[in-house]
C-alpha cells in the first residue's frame, strides 16, 4: 500500500524533499529486497523508464522553493518529483493564515484536488495521506488547513496524518502564534493524528548532538527526515503477521491516537551523532532503551541533557521530582526498533503501567514495531512516537502568547480583512484550551 504526501509552503516542501531523499537512499542501501520493495511501493512509483518518482504533490504560493526542491531531487540521480505534480503561484500568503485559508485555498482548490487525485490513482492501494507544513507561515498553515479539509471530504475513509513544524519560540514571524492556534484548532477536527517537530528542539539536536556549527534549515530538515523516516519506513508490526506492514498510517493511528481528544504525537530517536562518529560507536539495546525511557518520562528529546533527577516512577505517586520537573504521563507509545538483534530485545520497561494514564491498560497503550534492517547507517536505532504530555508546555505557551496579543487586538484587522472574525479566533482558543485541559488530566 502507498502513501501520498502533500507538501505545502516553504517548510513543507523542504522537509518533504529531505524525507524522500532519506527514505530512497535507505531503501536502496544494501541487499534487502523485501524491505526495499515495500519502501519503494510506499513512497514512489516507477515511471515507464524505470525511474523512481515520489508519490507527492508540491504546493506553494510562490515558485522558488518548489523549483529548488525539484531540482535537488533530480540532482540526486536516485529519484525525482513528477514533472506535473506541483502547483505554485507568484506571491506567497504573507505569513497570514487567513490569506491562505480564506483566499488562496478556495481559489486553487480544484487544481490541488486534481493533482492529489492523479497521485492517488497511481497507487494500487492507498494507505493514506500525509500533509506536511509549518504552522507559522501563511501558505503551509492556511492553505494546508484548507486543503486538509478538502482531502477529508474527498477521502472520508482514508487516514490523514498531518506533519507540523512548530516555529522557534523566539519567532521569526510576529503573528506565528495566531497562525499556529488557527491551524491546530482546525486540524484537530480533521486529522487522524498530528505529528509535531519543534524547530527549537531539532536545533538543539543539531548543535549539541550533531555538533553542527552554523545550523541551516537543511541541517534541521535532515534530522526531522531521519526521525520521520524511521517511523514511516517498513517494519514488522503486531498485525502484519511476519510481513512488512501494508497499512502504516492505519497501524500508527490505531497504536497511538485511540481517543479523539488526544492527537498530538511527538517523536524522538536515539542515537543521533555526527555521521563521522557512527562507524566508531557501539550501542547496546538495553542501554539505548533505558535512555529512551528516561527521555520519555522526563520529557527530554535528547539523550544528553536528561534531567536525571526525575526518578523513574515508583509504585506510589507519579510526580516525584527532586528538581520540580514533572513526570511526563503518556496516553500511548509506539517504539520502533531497527537494526541488529531486534528480535531478542526486551521492551518490557515501556510496558510499565506507571508511565501511562490510569484509564488505559499498558498492553493497549504500548506497541512495538521491529525490523532487523538497520536504518540510515545506524547499526541500531530506536524511535519513540509518543502521545503524551510532551507537547503540553509548548502548546500552552503558543496559546498564551496568541491570547495576549489577541487581548490587545494586535494585528487582528489583518485577518478580518480576509474573512476571519474575532469569533473564529475565540472558537480556536476554546478548542485548544480543551486540548490543553485533556492532556493535563492524563495523569489523573
Ligand atoms: N524546520 C524547518 N522550518 C522551516 C523551514 N522553512 C521555514 N520554516 C519555519 O516555518 C515558519 C515559516 O513558514 P513557511 O513554511 O516559511 O511559510 P509558508 O508556508 O511558505 O507561507 P508564506 O511564505 O507566508 O506564504 C517559520 O517558523 C520557520 O521557522 C524549513 O525548511 N525547515
Ligand atoms: Mg513561503
């Protein structure tokens, strides 16, 4: 089964290009025919000439980024985007969600739907759709939300995963919190699951773990793509009966997003290190998984910088921090192990009931996927996708900052002039307050 990806705006198109690149080189690396075939079927189709073409549609309101991503893909010599699978205009949405959602989206609905329909028709069977975008700009967030609504209408029975990049907290876009709040509140009604990467966190991975001095979006996107690839590449799942799963998005959603009130997924992967060090490093599964569990419960996304003061849970009570940090309670976790000796690896420490909300049993809350195929040069690699309180604090910050601006009515006229009312803002605030409250209550 195949997945169709819709890349929207600058960020969506740049992250998407890195994802296809990593997935393609991973699939073609080594002699693993079944894995490679499953991966290619999932993400690419073969042209009459035998070339690999990404199952992707590229959308932006300005042409530069799309041209760049298409050229980069073609230059790889391994894969490319379809010649006619993109749509762009002359001028972006000016970092304004309302411009994207109320003007550009409806205006170009038919063209975009037609491009997606063509891509879907190329799949023997559709496993679902992934829409990739940032939440802070105007096109990815506004057009992306509008197009997700259209896709939900056209493909009511298909899985839709939104991959969102959250802006730096310090922010390059003055109205980024408005755009983020409007995007998230709308997508929460539509999407099956919302997977998030925060630019701040990924930036820290680049500087502290990968030791990159001058960090570019390209560096950041490679880290995001590595993590995303390790989630989306083929793996043996509990329901796949010894074959690579044919329904990756469906199994992801059923493992993690079992309740409509909880759709926010965070991702972390270990190890991550400069590529020059990989060959000289050895890791044991128990060591990796112990770290990963510690990262989960203390909510750190890097193996370095773990607050070791947050003790693992004991039988009594669940918040027990020596430093005041709180325990990160999970609704559900999906652990994906790739590489050597995965079948003999013990994952029991993720089944500990005290990690989870009391109203879901840990057997229901925890899922493991495995494959002996190493991912992207790492002999062993573990990725945890978590539906937990991990995103609570950044979400709360985002909503609070947006609310403070809204309270003084700053920049609101820029949204009203495109058709968004104060009432629409208030509805979005209310629905995200509800999400925040639900995640807060996970530990009760
Ligand atoms: N990780 C990552 N973030 C990006 C990238 N490009 C932009 N961003 C982030 O995305 C936000 C800005 O959104 P863009 O994607 O540039 O905006 P857009 O969707 O093209 O919308 P308009 O330009 O307003 O039409 C900021 O928070 C940036 O930090 C990228 O390649 N990678
Ligand atoms: Mg742009």
